[in-house]
């Protein structure tokens, strides 16, 4: 992960269930499933902190992904019980930046780490260079200056 995760960081967790359609012939989780797990984590984070896709859209914006990366630490197989933890990374820019850890629910062993960046677009699909008002208010509510 590009940045260390601090205990005072906004975070959410979601237990995952590995479905048959997410594994390959060796019963390993297919690499394409990781981006879906990250999406599940962003939805859990949005629900917990009031910054989900519906609220972004209701405020006249879109928030597409512009960066996605993940690193395997250990293979996940069908039958394992993973949990994904998502951590918000504060920044001054008009971006949503998240770091992820996928761990075993029982042993806490690390399966994978990841990172995403989303930017804001207005309804005309133009990049917003400054924080949209609703996001500035959200930051003021949730992020304490360090």
C-alpha cells in the first residue's frame, strides 16, 4: 500500500462470500473478481458514511474510477472466508482515494491489497477541478485536520 493505514482513518468492512462464478478451474479467485470486491467495499463505505453513488449522483456528479491496482499476497480459494477492509485516504483534491486490504475472517491473514482513485465529473462529463460543494461539506463533517 502506498500509505500506512492509521487507526483514526475512516474505514468500513464487508465480509465476502466467494461464489462459484468467481473462481477458475483451480478454485482460485479469478483476478477480475477483485475489482468487484473493491466495488462492494466502496458501497459499504458509502452506506456507512453517507457518500454512496446515489448521493453523488443526487448532487449532480459522477465519480468514475481513474485508477485501480491490486497486489496478491496469498491465493484466495473457494471455501475461504475473506473480509475486505476499505480505508479512505484524505486529500485536498477533488478525488475519492481508497486503500483496501482483503484478509481472512478467522486468521486475519492478508490475501491482497489494493488502491483506487475516483474523480468527480459534472453532468456534462466535465472534470471538476475543485471539490463539489457536497463533498467539501462531507469532508468537513468527517475529516479532522491533522
